[in-house]
C-alpha cells in the first residue's frame, strides 16, 4: 500500500513546509555563518594570546622600555596625539591637492 504522502496529487499533504518555503535553507545558512564567526573569533583569540611579548630581562632594555615604550595591546596607551598630527597634516595635504586639482579642471 502506497502512503498518501506520495500519491500523484498536485500538492502532497505531507510535504515539509520549512523545506518548501526555504526556511530550512535560511536556518542552515545562519547556523553555518554563526559557526564561521565563532571559529574566526577563536582563531583571533589564539593569535592574540600567542604573540604576547616575552618579559625583558636586561636592565638597560627594561629602563628604556619603562621610559619610552608603549603597551601596544592596550589602546589607551597608544600615542594618539602623534597619530592625529601625522594624519591631520596628511589629510590636509590630500584635501588641498584635491581642491587644487578640481580648481584646475574647472578652469
């Protein structure tokens, strides 16, 4: 005896609705995306912890490190003022070059 789900009618009553509407594909794509994001976060964490600097044992290098070095793993200790000055002048130069170029083209 053939089940009623597999008869030759135009619409089978036992057909899975999530598969027919594409919700199952969307759910699987979302799950795969979530797994890939979790894997990327784990890999980033592993790389971040693997490149931790080794402690400095030399006294002179320790003195230099305490005087001039920054902890690059903490953004609050980065030299933001120097970066602002450097990129500020660069941005000013690029903007003036574009302005001069547009002025020359419009003439």
